[in-house]
C-alpha cells in the first residue's frame, strides 16, 4: 500500500519517539505505517506504541514454539511487563531465547521491546490504563485461541469463532482507538454505540487481513477461514458500522478522519485484491496507481459525510454487496467471559 504522497499529505515527524516507532512500523506493517503518518501528536505516538505492543503479542501468537507451555510462558512474560515496570527486565532477557524463525522485522521489534514498555510505563495514567486494559484483553484472548490448537494448528470452524477471534485481535484495537480519540477530542462521544462501531471497524480490517492472507496462513497452520463467502459477507456488515464510526469523528480531528478513511477504503479495495489472490494462490497487492486514486477520492470527500457515503456505495457496488447481502451471523463478544475465559 505504500505510495508516493502528494505534498499536501506529508506530515513531519513530531518527536524522536515518532521516528523510533516509525522505523519499526515500516518493518512490520507497511499499510499501517503508511496510514499512521497522518495522525497528529499526541495521537500518533499513542497509536504507534499501542500497535507495536500488539504486534509483539502477534509475534508470540504466530511463532512456532517448541511446546505450548513455552508459548504460554512468553505470554506471561509479556503480561508481566505490561502490568508492572519491574517485568521489563525479564522480558528483555527472555526474547533472545524465543524461536529463531521469527522474521527479521519482528526480531528487531523484540530487541527493542524494553524501550517500548519503558515508554508505555511513562505515559499519563489515563492513557496507560486504557492501553493496559485493552492490550491485556487481546493477550488473554490470544491465549484462549492458542489453547484450542490441535497438533500445533489453529482451526476456526464457524463464523461465530471468526468473530470472536477478530474481536480479540482487532476489535479491541478499534475500542482503543476510540478511547484515545476521546482523550483529545471532547466532541467525540465515547458512548456504547460508538464503541460498538469501533469494534466493527477493527473486525472489518482484521477480516480483510484474514481473507487476503489465507494462503500464507494455512501454509503456516492457521486455518482462520471456515468459509470465504460467510467471512466476506459478514465483513460487509462490519464495514457498514465502520463507516458510521468514521462519519461520527468530528471534523476538528481531520487527521484522525483521514487515518480511519484511508484504512476503511483501502481495506475495501484490498477485498477485491484478495479475491484475485485466492484464485491465483499467491499474495497480490493494490497497485500504486489505484492507491493514489483512492487517496484522492477520500481527500475530496473527507469533510463531506454524504460524499463519503456515496464513495462507500461505489465500493459496495464494485464488490457486489447488494442490499440484503450482508447477513451478520455470530455475535460480537463484549468480554472474555462470553468465551468462558476469566481474566
């Protein structure tokens, strides 16, 4: 998704930490690194740090461990560093013994994990508490699903399980974005409806990832798509709620609107690409020219909710999402207790 940005989109790095975070983002998430450059301070650093801590969790989830117990110990070490500053030293000493097959970008992130957690513990209490709560939920959710593995492989067997999985690895990220936005924008209402919309925003983006990465995931033993038709159909409903989340972001937070709009509309285009990827059994990406076209369309309509709605309709039509297409089966869980998991 990386492309050459027009001058009006360029945002200068705002702090040494922004630069540090961006270097890691560029290594582990091209699309997120691309979008996050639009965020202003302090949101950019908060969101960057949150994402990199979540990505560390993702590495623990995806790595090939010598045993389930070794993986659970890694989760426990992460949780301890999240819970208290004293746990950082143990994490720093442990990561050197984690699986050798971890990709280079993720290894570099792990080597700097002590700096990330050091920054985390220096945050203001309100921001730190929001991050600790929701990243902690993600960790416990991931642990729950890792315990469901059979022979080292994870199989999600229903749309309900897909929704649960996506909630814990991404829905809580949507909630965290909403809560961080509310820290800097009093006009944004942190009510149950907006939190639900934020959950769907995260679910949509995660389902896009599952659909476009299916071939590679299954080669690695992660069978996360029980039915492409069901998962994509439900993603259409998630996208509708994600659009409502975008439309409720106050115009004063234009950079945050752009960040979310780029994520939503590039995600919709990625579904088109994912359809071709599965047919060709290889990973395809959005062409640079098409990316530029989408960014221009978003920018033209960024402060016009009716324009954004019409742009969304055009993507729906391209994807063939008709009025009754998106039946959303499987509730979005609100807590770990709905999975029978105790924090």
